[in-house]
C-alpha cells in the first residue's frame, strides 16, 4: 500500500489489536479481502471491543470494510 493511499489508524485503537483479532477478521473476509460492516460490528460486540478497535484490526489485517451505513469504520 502506498503512503498516499494509506489509511490513518489512531494508535489508541491500534495498540489494542491482537494477532488473534486479525486472524479472526481475515477468516470472516471474502475472497477479495472484504468484510461487511454488519459482520465487523457483530465481531466487535462479540469480542467486547469498541468498533474502532475492530476497524483497526481489519486495517492491520488488510481487510477492507464495505456496505457501511453508519460510518463506524
């Protein structure tokens, strides 16, 4: 990913991401490394983490969030 297209992730959220979270999100992603917003919100709720942490985990895992209606990610 080039520097100009790189998404900023707040370090407060990024530091809470675990390797297990990233692997779990990768497992939920489709063949194009995308996951829907409702799936990622449910993941965050199940893990007991803020949506921003789940979003940071997806970013670090290289998974893009799509069909997002609320702007959480």
